[in-house]
C-alpha cells in the first residue's frame, strides 16, 4: 500500500468524537493547517470546531469519504467498533491509501482486528491512545503511544507534533493500546496514594497547598499530584478524564492481565475503589474524585471540610 504524504493545506483530516479531549486535539490540527470534517454523536459538541471552519458529517462513513486521515477518540471499545467497523463506520467509507487512527483507550485485540480489516481494504490503521487529560489536550502536550506500521506512523509525524510532546512508536498494531494499559495501571494505584496522602495531611491539620510545595518536587512527585492535587484541594472535580471511562480502562487491564496469567492486586483494588466512586454518583467526574469516596470512608465530607 502507498504510504500517505502528509502536508498541511493538502491532507484532509476526519475527526470522530469531539468530547473533552477530542475537540482540542482536532483544533490543534486545524491550527496546523489541516482542513477537517467532523462527527460526534451530539452535534452541539462539535459546534466550536464547525464555527472555525470544520465541515459537519452525519456519519463516520461520511467523515471518511471526505478525508485522507481519519481520527477517532470515543468512549468505549463498543463505540470504537461501531465508528470504525460498523456499516456506517469509517472503514466503510475509506479509500485505498487512507489511514484510520484510533486514539481511544481501547482493547489491544480490537486494535489488531481493525488493522487486519483495514489491510484487506487497502487502508492503513494505527492505534494511538494518549495520556495527559484535558490539560494535555488543550496545551498540545499529550503523550502519544503508537502501534502500527513504522512507515505509516512516521508519515503522520506533523500531525503527532500538532497534538503532543512525547511521541513514541511502541511497535506493531496493538502496541499503543498495551502501552496505554501500562499507563493506566500506574495511574490507578498512584491516585490512591495522592488522595490518601492529602487526606492524611488535612486530618493532621496541615495547610495542603504548603504541603504540595514540599512533596510535589521530590521523590513523591507525580503528574497526578502536581496537576490534580490542586484541583482536589480546590474541590474542582470537573473531568479531565471521566471516572466511568477509567473503570473501563482498568477492566481492559484486568482482562489482559488474566489472559497473560498475571496477578495484579493493586489494580484490582483500584478498580473496586473506583466502582465505589461511581456508585456514589461521581461517574462523570474526573478520576481525582476518588478523594470523595476515600474521605467518606473516614466520615469526612471533603467538599464541606472546614
């Protein structure tokens, strides 16, 4: 298959999914000079991009029919399957030489399935999940973990650079998704530590912003502590990434772990705690809403603390 020659002003992009992160990511590509055709289940979420010159499409298939490189970032593996492989999906409208790029955190096996189906149609496919949340998306500072054929991945470099800062080709199809699973396992247990540490600091009478000045730059430092710690302190639990989507990610990680014969008790605990967060009504809040559930175990209403 011919390798696409990507150039601003020439290459047309399609974008499927204009939610918390997708809207910013597509916007950066438009800023870099790529014309865009967009689709989202809720058109209202795409209005900002449409007002900037993006063209609306009624289906993912229509997006693909009017694009050269088609990106998707949706919610769940079932959504990925529908927008990529469904009757009205992107592959159904793709032409030989087009590239499908799924940036959703999804199943490695599904990434391989899409790659194989696309290959039969003469279409390239890349899995490229991201990390960095809404902040990384807004600032074009995402970490992009990529699986797929090396020459295709390389040809898309101008697009990767428009959206991210850390861009790494991990290997063949599915490798990007496996790497994102590693990332989510790290976050799951790391967020427990962030929340429990801040809870301890509060109960012991410390001033939490002052505490962060000492601990965030040392051995205990992390992206979650530096970026989400202040939000927790300020009672800002708006989603950079939804709890319910994180539960999905941990489920994928546990499924893959079982398949490989791995015992990951920390990950299993993390999933159970996040299921409690969702059960308490915070499924559409950010992952740092874990604090609300953990605080309640000690009889503390975090949002009303004195």
